[in-house]
């Protein structure tokens, strides 16, 4: 039920998660993901979500530490902090 833009169809992605799905439509066609043949197992999806949320939590914690260090050392008003991401 996710928007098509959020669907990962990369062949490299499927190789990374060791998906048994090798059907070519699963790597080239967004609409193919509505078929059960192209879906990752629920356990794999849950594991990937947990890992993603852990990464987000870790990043949030580390950014907070950097901002706190800037503040405690008197640099918060003279420092520009830029966060840059490549995928979301």
C-alpha cells in the first residue's frame, strides 16, 4: 500500500537482502510489486525497518551531541551545521 515512488526495485537491493525473487519484472517494473512473487518476506521487511529506525535514532543522538558540544563551548551562534543525506 505504499506509494510507487517508495518502492525499491533495484536488482542490487534484492541481491543485498538475498531475496530469492529473481523475476525480471521485480527489478524493472513498479507495478509488478503488487504481485506476491515480488514481495520480500515479512520477517525481512521487519528486520530492515528495525535497522533503519536504529540508524535514524543513532544519527539523531549524534547530531544532538554535536549541537550540545557547540553550545557548551560557546560556538552555537557562530557555527553553521549542515546535514546532508543521499537517500532521504
